[in-house]
C-alpha cells in the first residue's frame, strides 16, 4: 500500500525542487526521514536545501522526524527565512 503525500515547497526549496507543489507516493509507514531521503535523491541542490529546512505536517511543526505522515496529508517544506 502507498501513502500519497502532498508536498508544498516555499522560497529556495521551490527553486531547488523546480516546482511549488507535488504529490509523492511513499510506502505506507514511511517516516519524515524517509520522505526527506526520497526528495533529496533528486539531486545535490535539493539535498543541500532540504538539510536546512523545517517541515510542517498539516500545519503543525515536525519535531519528530521518525513520525509517519498519513496518506492525504500535506507537508510544507520551509527554508530558513531572513529577518525572523
């Protein structure tokens, strides 16, 4: 079974990903670490940006990267922002 996760990229993350949003299919039970590895495998620029990003899961900050996002959820990828 697969989990469909909507990933929304902002600022430098969107530039590195080459898109603002996409749906990613991961094996059911995959963690945020698994999601990050899956996305980072696309290339060194996205990997570099992801290493500095924070993530929101359905609007809530992700603190535990071993947490498993559910199918149909939204993950926002937020790079550090200047000035705040």
